[in-house]
C-alpha cells in the first residue's frame, strides 16, 4: 500500500465534515486565536509535551491525541503544530487536527466552541485523565465501527449485484453517443472500463468503475443518460408493470424528488477517492496535476495527455485535499468558475497551502467563456495552463 492510498484511508479533516457547523470554529477564528495567545504557554497548560525550539514556524512534540486514538502515550516527537494557523499534523498515523479540537479532547468538552471559549477565558485549564477520555469515547468509537461495518456490507452487496454487468461489460451505441458530445473516444472508454447497464436498479445508466491499488473494483458511479423527464416516465412504466399500481400526481412528485443524475454504489466512500489515479494509470512523475470536478472532465483530459485527477463535486474535494499533498507535485485547480467552484478554489487552495506544512505551489485556472475542461483539446488546455494563477493567500 503506497502513501497516497494510506492517506485516502486515514486523513479526514473533521472541521470540514458534514457536521453541525455552529459547534465548529472557522479557519479565520483559528487564526485570530493564534494571534492572541502564547502557543507554548497554552500547550504547557494543556499538558502537551513538546520540544522547546520551533522549526520553520512549527513546534514539534508528542501527539496529545495518541492515548485517545491508540490507547497509549506517543513515544516519538512526530507531531507538528503551526504557529500561524494552529493546525496540527501527526506523522505517526497521518492524522490532521487543530489546537482547539485537541483542547476539546484534553479538557473533556463536547464542542470546539466550548474549547475556544475556555482558552480565551485565560483561566486554569483542567485536563481530564486519559481514562476519562477513553471512557467518553468508547460509545463514539463503537458507533463509528458499526457504521464502517455497515458501509462495508453495503458495498460488498452492491458490487456482488453488479458483478455480472462488470464481466459482461456491455457497450451499446447509447454509451458512445453519451460521451461523443465531449469528444471522448472509444479507446478512452475501454481503457477506463466504462460500460452500460441495461437492466435492474441501474437500468439506462452509464457505469464508471473505481479501482483500488490492486486494480480491483472498489465502487462505481451510475450516471443517468435519459434525463429527469424520461427517467420519471420510465420509472412510472416500470412501476405499473411490476406492481400494477396507479400513476398519479403524488407518485410523479415522489419520482422527481427521488431522481439523482449520479448514483454512487452504497457504502463506497467517494470522498476518499481521486478518480483517474488507479483507473487511468496516472503518471506519478508528472510535473503537475490538474484537479477537476467531474469524471468526464478527467476522462477528456487523460485522453488529451494532461495529468489529471477528479474529485466528486467541489464539497467532497475539501475533505480529501490533504491526500492530494501526497502527490508531491504542484496542483492546478480546474473547477467550474460558478459560485460553488470559486468557493472550492478558496477552501481547497487554503488547505493545500496549510497541510502538512511544507512549501508547495498551488495554482488555479479560469476557463474561457465559463466552459468546462472537457470542452478543450490539448493545445487549448496547454495555453490555459500556461496562464495559470498562483494562489499565495486565499481570502
């Protein structure tokens, strides 16, 4: 297992997860806190063991979350905290966090907001014992374990149901017509193992398989090619044929609400996967990597010889921005320049700059006329990439 795959599994930035945002502090609040406090003094109050000298704007020490996460004290000073941002990174287990989240754990509090208030009060901080912290987290750990097991069962079930289709690898005219509008060629479709599903739950959907490091199927996304109106009509006919039910306005309304253009296989953690790395034999010796939003953008860029990987929507890209650091090449953000895309450039750009505290160039590009990356050929993309803009400070 290489470093990239390890980080796909291990690194998850809790501050950007699907949580109740009022309990979590923002990056700006974290920076304001760091400008107000004396970091060594705070770490001493919290009982964090660290080396007295700073290294390139960081303090190095022993991971304070090790007892809670591993059940024992850290014996190696491989934990770093940034003086300017307050963000932390443990190289022993590849875990990213921040000083407020750590204070929350050490003080036995429920939310980051409570921990921030305690720190700003400047009073004596009572650190709870390791035993108390472990007892507090037993139930949470058990719930997470159950969720992981349920996800694994769901994924195994969905992959087993789709196995006959994977083996058959059916590629009719409709499949090629779907990609033809983006000038994605037959050889690219075959290289990435894309096929068409003509029956069952994913009927009339294009199937894009995802692979792991062993080149095994680890999930898929099923993309509808009918469009919402034809899909609802198809569901109505199917429902009437199977159940003999009555098609009324209420049923149609439910169908419209249920519609999803892309369906990911149940249990598949798409937020920890970069499409194109294993599927398209990504060249790890590239001088840069273009990061795009969708799989079709990635397919077109790979076809044009542009080193490219895809996230699955701009929100999910925030969750795995840290993993992209493991590529150790400059990253060019090639998102659609709508509101969601511009917000993603800010969030992901800042995360790439901050984690894990080594200097790395991060760029972004504006596509002419608001077009998607898949609308450009190699020559046009090279001109666009030549005019890429460096992200020094994302406001």
